[in-house]
């Protein structure tokens, strides 16, 4: 095994190609008596791991392959159509979950959560109906909790097969590397520890590049999500071709703009279903980004757009708590207010990322959308769904 530096990452070469290695990782688990469940989103990586799982199961006489998908109602056209075709394959035993759970919509500051297949709405108001013949309805509020030994009983270990790849983001590279360092075994970097539900995760393609994924699909003539073809025709670059809920990340704005042209009927249904989507597609990131008027300080901009009247009550309250916390920490080494535009080097970083937020300009960007799921900071916790819908189950 040799290694060399490639774009700042150490790349280790295997004694076999990535397809053989991916299948081997799964066959070893089968032979150790484990039960494997493929977690599919309908994306390209899910296509690959499903096919690898079928190859491994065929080799170990363990067909059909268990596949589970969580229906989040709104995905780019082609996604659910592909999943329905997958469910019809004889090698697959599909479990199509409907949780009617809350999902984030970061493009609506007043109501940042919406409920999939909302039971309080008439079904005609949903964007689509799920394929009921495959559906299992569950009441779990956690997206992560879709596989456990109650649903998939086994005397051996239970594994969730996922398509996570290190090449997709630095965060995933760090996560995979951390797991490998923790075990001291880089040859086991594709495996995680047992989670709270008694399940381990196996990542058979964690070391694949984008080119490996598409080459495998092309070489084997695999069926796949045709949304990718549309994205390609509409100018979406290969590294931005990701299938996921379009309401949870600012990065989805460019794809929503593409979708408004590529699938206008679908886009209108989504806009009628959820507030803020059309505005985000029309005006881009400026629709969900705070501004500062000419001659205005960032402190005044923070009050106007976060803590002041006219903003949603939940954002005002959370914004004030973050400001109070930061002022208290700044007061431990200064008699003045927190800086307006330059982060204070002495204040502790309370964000969940490498960039600190210790001035008005930084916390304005941080708290403008309220961070309802506490993904970006550690001062105020996540908001419970029952805040917007009394009586709803909380996380």
C-alpha cells in the first residue's frame, strides 16, 4: 500500500478496485451473521450502495436486500419515481416509511417547520401522495431513528448501510477519519460504533470519488434518479448534484431557481405548500440574509432584524439570549459593549463551526434565521415543534 498527497488529503491505494472493496466490506458482515439494511434517499450514492448490497447478498445467498427510505414528501422530481421502480425489483424488500414529521424550512422565518403529509391538511393540499402499497407509517420524530431491532429483528448485529462519502465535504472526511483514529484501524473506517438504537453504520463507499460513482452506474447500466439528467441539462455542476430535501439548506437556493424553470408545475405545488420558497428562488440568498442600511451600525441592524419589534417572537427571544450571553462573556475582560464589526479575540467561540461570532456583525448573520434546530450555535437549544403546533410531539 502506498500513499501520496492529493489536494491536501492523504490518499491510500488499495490492493483491489473500489467496487471489489465495497462488496467485500458487505460480504464480510453477512458472513459474520449480521443483518444489513440499506438506507436509501434515492440519490446516486444510494443507487450504488443498493447495487453493492445486492451483489454481496447474492454472493452470500441473502437475497432479498432490505431497503428503507423515509418519505419527506418534497424532493426533486424523479426521486420518488426512481424509488418506486427500485421497490418493484425482486431483489429488494422495500420499507417505505411515512412519519408525518416536522421538517425545517429555512426560507420562512415566521414558521420554520412544516409537517410531511400533514394530517391537518386535506391530502389535495400535499405536493403528492406516497405510494401507499409500500408504506409503513411510524410516529418517530427523529430522522435518524428509522432502523432498529424492533423493525429488523436479528440475533446478530444490525447494520445500516449508508452512502456517506468523504469526498462530499470536509466535515465528512473529519468524521470518517475520527472514527478510524478512535479504533486505531484505518481498514475499519467504514464502520461506526453502535448507536443508541443498537445499530451500527457501514459506509461501503466512504472512499469513492464522484467519478467512481458515475462510472459504476454507467458501466453496469444501472437505473438511477433522472433528476440528475435534468440538473446536468440546466447547468448544475457535478459536485453540486445532490438529492436531498430542498428546504433545509441555503445552498439549495440555486437548485430551487433551476427547479422553477425545469419543473414549473412541481415548483408551483411546493410554493403553494410552503411559504418563502418562491421569494427565495426569485431573489436568491438576499431573501434570507440580513442587511445593513447606509450609515447604520451592526448593533442597530441586529436590533432591527433580530431583537426588535416586527421580527418573529421566537427569533427575538433567541437573539436576545445570544446577545446577553455574549455581553456577559465580553464583560469578563472589557467594560465596553461587544465590538460592532470585528470579532473579539478574547471572547469564547460558541458556534458549532470554526468561525467565531463575537461581534454584532457575526451574530447578525448567525441569528437572523433563528437557528431553530441549534445547528449553528450552542447557547440556545433547539426549538420544539409544539411551539408552532400545540400538542405536536416534540423531538
